[in-house]
């Protein structure tokens, strides 16, 4: 199947940079958020569905109120997610729930609240945004520090946030499956930096990336996009992130 998260090879090619959490044994224990139950290829981390260093990378089935909401591959050395994956189904309510950060007892090697309080320059940047979550409880489930990276404030609230809204609109408009439901598969991740560390503990990623893929009944095609941005403050008020869109067979339609 062509639609296998083009962002990963793309990033390597360009090389620009490139609740309750249930820690499961392998990605396949929590794969129903992934297109065709197939995890992305992350060279050196996750290859052909296998986690290469299982002591370091932990798959987490993000569970809230007894329901699995999305999946994260967490890097306990860097204390940030490698990626989170979510099946977008449209959004029911409006607005953000009251923030209440959850710390999962199963993962004691994770970032904690004080790590983020130590330096006011960084937001707690969502990997799967609460704005993509379908229900109120889905939204709440995204407020876990295992779905968070230190993100430059104006990047988080500016160009990254505008891109997220834009992709959500694209999915609302085009990602309707053959049963008539909104359905899009989203994978978002962070490229760790070599040595930029928050509070001596948490890696400040150098770059964030995101991709979605879906079948579009109205376009009669599979469509996908990939976007990425360096984790630095936006240098302009209307900064636009680099992105690329695909329709069938990995042919870029515009960027
Ligand atoms: C369409 O999407 C809905 C919501 O994700 C899902 O329950 C259903 O199985 C999908 N239908 C097909 C044909 O993929």
C-alpha cells in the first residue's frame, strides 16, 4: 500500500532535520489507531513494526476512563515521545477542557511537571493536539506528559498551531471514507536534539513533524500530507511551515 507515512523517508532524504497509560509490549498491542495496523518506519527506532531498543522505547496505549484513545512510542532516555498516532474522526464539542496534567505511574522515567516549570521559554507542546480529539474525554486524554515535548512558545502557538488547524480542515473536508464517516490517520513526532536538554532531564527536540493519510471518497483517491518545522521561535508573525501533499502513489500534488 503506497500510503505508508511518506514523512519518515522524506525527512531522512531531506535530512533537514529530518489518565492512565498502559505500557504494552509491542506496537501491535495497540495498533488500531494506525492505518492498516501498520506502525511508521523510524530508522534505528522502529523498523518493520519492531522496536529495536525495547529498554529505551516504550509503546504506550493511551487509555483514559477505560478506553484506548491513541498510541505513543515514548523514549525514556530523552523523556519525550518519538511519535503519537491518532485516528481522526471529526470533532464533537468545541473548546479545550480544563488542563489537568496526568502523570502515569507505570512510566517512572518520564518528564514531570517541574521539568516544564523550570524554564519559561518552552510550552508543553502537544504531539497529538487536543483540537483533533473527537470527544471531551478524548481531549482530556491528550493532556498527558507522555504526549508532550518542550516546544518554543511562539512556534507552538503560531506556525505549528496554524498548520494543525489547516490540516484539520483538510481532513474534515476530504477525509470521508466509503461508509460516510470522517476518518483520517495522523502520526506526529519529534526529532530529538543532540544535546539541548531542559532541566537536565528532558530533551528539547530540534524539529517536529506530522503526517496524515486518508481515503477521500469525494476525490476518489488516497491523500496525505507531511509538515515539519524547527523547534525555534517563529521568525515572522505569519510564518508558514514547509509541507508537502500527496495524492495516490506518492505523487506530490503541491507543496
Ligand atoms: C469509516 O470510518 C469509521 C470511523 O472511523 C469506521 O468505524 C468505519 O469502519 C470506516 N469504514 C470503512 C469502510 O473503512
